[in-house]
């Protein structure tokens, strides 16, 4: 049994663009969303679970998923190729930033770490996972957008420091339900802007709060680790890294760390 239904969905109020599926426990919301997408689930189907027993992040990494935090996956069917659809990770990050900002203390510093993390006061509070299936013509059949946010607790054994909303001073009366509702509203706004105006405004907004821009960072790739200055994002969302004595290099996938 991979999913346990919940009767607590009635307390959640989402915009009508979403079809909410509420689960008490599931191995992975992304796995459930993919199963539903393969069965024909419509764009906007949102799987929300109170806990995940086999949550995972990028590259199959384990994603600790105790109760009290936010775990969701959204089925999307964008009319674009896979490279363009990858921009949705930046769209989702901005929606999370706005959603967190609407429930968190005003002085909390919200920044974005390339390619798909949201930070609070320099520590990771959220991760985003995109998984897709394409048609033979290279177009998107479906996309599963997975989001995990540390609301009440956070793992202490991560390589990159983590945190939670409550640890950073957000009132404990703010729950994962409230954040789910805030994120869903802001995601609609940012998705519509992306559809209407393209990646340029998304890129500009993300860069204005990018962690480490203009500073020396480390980027870990499968076979090497690069150290250089984080200069920019290109028009596709690739990281522009200025390497000492070697010029600029575009990074399309990797893990970013900040020295010190």
C-alpha cells in the first residue's frame, strides 16, 4: 500500500484551477502524481500528503519527510519542450518565496540557490523536483512538480545546512496547510506570467534574490568540482560561472555550495 487517503482535505482552500488529492501518508507524492499523470490526470492535479515514507529529491537522494512539513506534487501539462519546461523550477521557487514571505516574519531573508532551492537566512528550507515524460516529438506529455518545505522541523545531518519556518521565527500557528494555500495562489500568478511574458521576468525576479551572485561559489559536477564567480543566469536558466583564467562556462546541472 503506497498511499493512505485522508479526510482532512476539506479544510484546504485552493483556487479552482487545482484538483486536490489529500493523502495522510504516501511513499512519494511525486510517484503518486506520476501514476496519476500516466492514467490521464488533468493539468492542475495536486497531490498533498501529511508525510512521505520514501520521499526523494534530485538524483534520487533521500528526502526526510516527517509530519508537520509540506509535501506536494503537481501534475502539469505545459505545451513546450523539455528545456523550456525546466524553467518551471524557477517559477516554483518564486512562488514559494512569495508564499513563505506572506506567512513569515517581515525581516526574514528569503533567497534562491541555483538550481532549485529556497533558503531562509542562508539555510535550505525547501527543495523542488521536476520529473517529466516527453512525446516522440520531444514535447512534454506530463510534468510532475514536487515541492517539499520544512515548516515545523528540518534534518540536521545534511551537507548543506537546513532550517525550518518555525526555527526561523515563523509563529507555530502557521501550518503546512496555510503555506500550501499561499503557495498555490502565488504559483498561479507566476505560471501565468511565465506563459504570457516568457522566462525574462522570472529570471529577473529570481536573480534579484539569488544567493551568492557576484561571489565565488563551488559547483559540484559528476566528475569535477568547479570554483568560480557566479555571474548570471543565461536566457535558459543555466548558471554562468566565471572561472579564473578560463573564462565563462555554462552549467546546466550541478550542486552549488558557498565557501565558508
